[in-house]
C-alpha cells in the first residue's frame, strides 16, 4: 500500500489513516475529530477552489482545510 498525505487524495478515494504528523494543539484537535490511526476515510469532494475538503469518517462527514489535511498520512491501495 502507498502512503500519501490526505491532501493528495482524489475524490471518492478511500484509505486508512496511518499517522498524524503534527503535535500540539492542532494534533489534538485533529484526533478529537475522530481522525486517528486505523480510521478509514473517504474523500467526498472539494470546494471549488479545492479548500476545504469533505471527508467521510466513522459514519459522518467532516470538512478539513488543506493545511490540516497536510498533516494526516493515509495508506491507499
């Protein structure tokens, strides 16, 4: 499986989070949203200017800014 940052994923692409590459307040905030290693995510779509990105995780839809998605490593297959 290939590991890429979430920002590089394409629409309707699925993967499993392998790591959160940031600490501190931002890392805690990302984890609090349910984006933890082992969680399956799917890219649902992007805004017209590609920021933010809508993802599906643990049964709900969540939007992230690209600068937040840059810190989430995902295994895609």
